[in-house]
């Protein structure tokens, strides 16, 4: 149905997406593709973007660690996350430059120009 991917980026990733993905839940097409991508060993980049309160939930830390241990490149700086009920989308604090840099690195890996980490 879809062309094969060389790599995938999940940006932004919600609290729910991170926890379901780390748990191997494939109840949507997107999660199914992400779970398959881990099994295929594709380069994966994710930027979790919950609010700071959700990021402090113990399940979230476990999920981030699990994804990292599966080889997923997780870009997460808890100091930059938005506050709950702030009404602000947090776009100003989103790690755009780090994401661009990581996507360039993944592109170089996919093109065979550099070795994977």
C-alpha cells in the first residue's frame, strides 16, 4: 500500500504515541508502521512533545528508555517542554535545530556517506 521507507521521523510525538509505540501496540496504521520499522532496523528519529507534567510520569521515562534501547534516536530536552494548560503550542521552544541536524545525519546514513551510530 505504501512505498518502503528508508527512514522515519515522528515529529511531534505525543505522550500516548510514545507509550503505545514502546509497548509494541499497533492499534493504528502509524503505530504498526513504526513497530515494523524497529523490526526492520530502519533509522528512526522521534521528538516526544508532551507537556512537562506528562513527561514526569514514570511510564513515559520507561517508554523513552525502551525506544532508545531499540535504536530509536530520541530528541528530548525536558527543560524545553510546554507547561500544562499553558495554551501555548510550545513551537518557540521546540528543538528545530537539533531535529534538522539529526535528520541530516540520518540522510547521510541512508545515502551510505557515514556509518550508523
